[in-house]
C-alpha cells in the first residue's frame, strides 16, 4: 500500500514533547467508538465527550502523525471552488449554505481557543483569493459581487499591497485562521479525556462484525470493542468498512521556510490562495516561517521521487518570486501527502448505506478540519435522535 505521507512534516518535528497513549489491553464496551486518531477523530472525541456520551478512540499508529501531520492548517470558510463554480453543482442556495457552515466552524475553533488555553497557536486571519491573470479579473469581480450580495464581509482590490503581482483579488475579512494541527489534536483530546473519553494508540481495527444493536470491532491484539455506534474517521483509507469510492485522491506538496528575520512584502499574515491550475496557498507561522503548498498531482505519482523534487523546486521558486525582498529565505521542511476530494468539494458525513450503526466523518476536500467540526456536531445531534437538515449536503449516496 502506498504511503499517505512522505518527507519531513513541520508540525510533528517542531513539537518535541509528544504525549503517548497506551494500546488496548482488554475487551471493552462503549457507546461510541471513533476509529482514527487524526485531527478528525480528535474533533469527534471532543464533541461527543462534551455531550456526556461515552467515547473510545483508537488510532493504528500515533495520534496526529499521519495525514494530520501534512495539513497546512490554513482554515478558511471559502472552499477550493468559488461560489460561481459551486452553484453549478450544488445550486446557489446550497453553495452559500456550505460557505456559511464553514464560517460557523471557524467560530467553533475560535471559541475553543477562548474557552480553553490557546495552546495550539490559533490566530484569526483575513483571507486573500487572487489572480495575476488579467483575463480572470472579471471572474474575480463577479465572485466578489456574489459573496457581497449574500452577506459575506469582503473587499475587492486591483492593486497589490504585498510584494507579489496581483491583477484582482478578494479579501475576506476574518475569513480564516491558522493553527498548529498537532497541538490542536492534543488540546482537543485533553478536554475529551477530562470528559472521560478513553484514547488508545497503536491499536488498529482489524475486523468488524455487524450485529443488530451494536458493532463488534477486533483490534490487532485480538481485543474486542463492543460499541453502539462506530464512527469512521480514517480519512482516505476506509476500505475495512466500505468498498465505495467516495472521491478522487491527489497528492499535494508543501515546503516551509526557516524562521525569517522579517516578513518583507508579507507583513500582515493574510492567508493566500491563487486561482492558478494547479493552485497555491500560503500562510505564516507563529515563529515567522512561511508555508507554501499546492502543485497537486494524481496520488498515483506520489512514489515518483523526481516529480516530488520537481514540485518542491516549483514551490520554492514561486515563493522566492512572490517575496523577492526577503533575503534570508531558506527552506527547512519539504513534505507531501494525500488528500481526497469529491465532485461537489464537500466531505462525506452520515450513516452507512447498509449498516445504520456505522457512521462516517470524512473531511474530503480542502476544508477537512472544518468539515470534521461540522460533521461532529451533526453526528452528536443524530446520536440524540435529531437529524440536522444540513446533513443531506454531505450524505453518502449523492453523486461523488
């Protein structure tokens, strides 16, 4: 099986004091079993335990060390697809609804940082979506008008206040945030544990038996977990539970600089995304680094070392062109990983099509962390017998 992560991810390297969890050593029972200890699983563990639901989470390797380690954690309410494009696949009402749901999820991250100790480097940010192609100016302007007319706090610009070329852009005020995904995962679990959740690392689900009122999961050490509900938070490898193909896998690339003396030409930390194909996205970090990512290719090419090195070089050249005023720009980390996206750019959340005690929370698309928050909140409602009307946007039986 192909590795989902390659290279040297920044967030699992800069965080040296890593907490370890025990592996499962006995048969247990629980109300909800969450399978997958990436950021999606940690989010679900937090929301379910917060609502006084008995929760167990298992992770086959280390918490937040697989796909979570390569997420840029550049969170914004806008999706990879603009409203103009989404209205053709979702309809304009659902497109706007999806943006607003992500906006609400951003508030959840902010509230978490305010309610508990902000120990995961949360910073609220404005967002920039821009083009350096004169032929795309009208499309950017039309997107701005559509967002403005539907209540989003946006500004249209045609002149760059940064050091890179910009022909037209949309600034979304307070439209995003940046976090450290490794720290956020553990911060969520700390609260979940305070709410009596049980967490196990190096504990892999190996087989599943579906009964009428519960599911029995056997782990790699032959211990069994009996659960009323199982929530699959395994990201891009859900093959133990379903043969259904939810989306298309891609490989995305990231590079990260060493800490910089001064962010010349990029002083406000705005989250940046361009309209190139393949596109690029940028953020800063608490210790004055710049992360740039993108240059996506088919996941099948992840094992091609030449392609990986070429993509890293393209990103480095792009970064140096955008911020030519920075004279101490050196690359510290290069890494890549898998992401999966659906035709409508939304995640996959809800009940399995065959087993009603098997649920999914899969944050496919570029807004995976926000989809995980949206999904966890809706699944808690579902557990309590309330069907959120927005759940249908993420249903498994739509055209994926």
